[in-house]
């Protein structure tokens, strides 16, 4: 009941959006090859379920693998930057460079180096996730109240214990923000990789459907991608809330 109470405004908003979409198609009479109606998309989804779920499974593996690798490597980088001050001058420029190069520009190069298989898509998803996790976690580690660190040092905690038991828990709210950003961006890297070169996945299916003027199938694939992205976001949010039950949001409600 509490879950329904929490999410019913979102469900109502989605239903309203679908209703406006259907009304727009009916009133304007826009051709289906330009903008299919929600009913046409649902019919295409029902007619191509096996094809859609096959390609969705490939994309999901790429997204989840990229998210896990990106989050772990980003967290490790943030901890290394906070623990070893000498690494900052070396790693911080690399962090900036990783975001200065557009992902679309890297995609063909990664395809050349890693081939057209799943590995290149996972690497692309990892790259787009790595920076928000590393940067937000590092900012959270640096913003730990100095009084907490002084107290821990007075009680005899060494530098490593202060990092893991004081700074890391204090950085969890900032890390949670980065994780939510990563969960939202995770599908982008995988789908871009599939657009550049692939023989399977939702990105490949969308390009193939576009070439065949199957716009309703394109929207059905996009619907799966959006649904998984939203589910991944809320799953990440729920996990991070469980990890920091003491944290309160701006409304004063316990996270």
C-alpha cells in the first residue's frame, strides 16, 4: 500500500502523457510513419515480443555490466584520490580528459580496437558512468566535517580507518547522487555503441526498424529501454537509501 501511495502520482503522470499522445495523433491525423499512436506501439510490441526481448536481453547485459564496472572503478578512484594525495595531480586530469572527449567520437575507435561485440559497448557504458561516480564520491569525501576527523584521530584511528569509517559513510549522500546520475546515463553508452556497429541489441533493432520504416517497432524498443532505465534508477535509489538510513532529505523525511 505504501509503494502504491508513493508511486501513484508517477503512474498518473504517465497515463496522462499517453492520453495526450493518443489525442495528438487522433486530432492532427499525423501519419503513423511519423508518429505512431500508443495503441500502434502496443500492437507492435505484442507482435514482436520475442524479437524485442531477445535484443533487450543483450542491451541489459551491456548496461548492467557497464554500470557495475563504472561504479566500482569510480568509487575506487575516489578512495585512492582521498587516501593518496600524491595521486591527485595525476588522476584528476585523467578524470577531466575522460569527459572532454565526446562519446560519439570514441565509439568508432573503440569498435576498431575491441571489435563489434559486447565488450566495446560495455566499455562505452563504463566510460559514461565512471566520471559522475568518481567526481561526486570524491567531493563527498572531501566535504567530511573536520571535527569528525579530528575526533577519530584523537581516539586513535589511523588514516585508513578514518577514510573507510568516517569519510566514506559521510560521502554516501553525494555518492548516491552520482549513482542516480550513472543509472540514468547507463543506457546511453550501450545504445550509442549499438548504433555505431552491432548485430544485436535494442540500438541495432531501432536502426534496422528505421531503415524498414517500422516506426512503431522503433517506439516499442524505445519503450523497453526507457522502462529499464527508470527501473534501474529507482532500484539504485532504493539501494542507496538502505545504505544510509540516517540521512534525511530536504523535506525532513528519512531516506
